[in-house]
C-alpha cells in the first residue's frame, strides 16, 4: 500500500514538473505554428469544408472573441462554439509572450470577422446569426491586460494592438 502511494505521489510530482517545464511562450508558439497567421481566411475555408463553424477565442479574465462585439460573445459561443488558442492570457509573462499574444489576437480578430461575414452570406445560417447579432458588426472593444515588469498589477487595460508599444516602453526595447 505504501509503495502504491509513493508511486502515485512520484507520478503526480513528475506531471507537475513536466507542466512547469512547458513555458506559456512555448505552448503559444506551438499553437501559432498550427495557424496560417498571414491568411486566416484559408484556415477558415478549411474548417468550413469540415462544417466547423467554431469561433476563435483568446484566454483572458474570461474567454474573449476578438472581432465579435462584446455583448454578442456569449450567444455566439453558445450557438457556434469556440476554440481557444492555448497559451494566451491577460497576464503577460514576458515581452515574447506579449508579441505572441498580439499575433494570436490579430489572427482571431480576422478569422472571426470573416466567419461572421460567411455566416451572414449563407442563406442557411443567415437567420441564425442575425438573431444573435442584430446590428452591423462593429470593431470590438476587447482589451488585453498588461502587468508591468515591476511586478505590480496594472488596473489599466490596453488594446492588444498596442501591446508591443507598451512593452517597448516598459522594457526599453528599441
């Protein structure tokens, strides 16, 4: 019995060490390698061939759908589903993580906007999407939080598009 308990504890510790060894940057890098960052519409076309109409999400305080107006995100997730890009977070771990998160955010925004346009253009899905989204698609106000290098939690939220500018200021990168 003691031998079993020791083995169980050993494997739990081993799993914890393995999980710790995979940095959030490497997880996000691996996820981004699977995506066509230059042309999200190609990924969308491939997904639609397999009847996959899930939206792309980003982890934050909650799951965020870039490119989708905030008030419709819950209904969109419920109706169509969401695939969240692993490694994204509103807690930025490093300058590399911020850059990768910005790439993921921009990809998701383009992908989701294109998916809404496809759903609106298809007679079979037009009614369903229009019931969820009753006004024209507008640019989202989604933001990603930045924690300063000093370790102090920032209560400010910054648009994802300017993360690199903020990091340049924080880390004096140029």
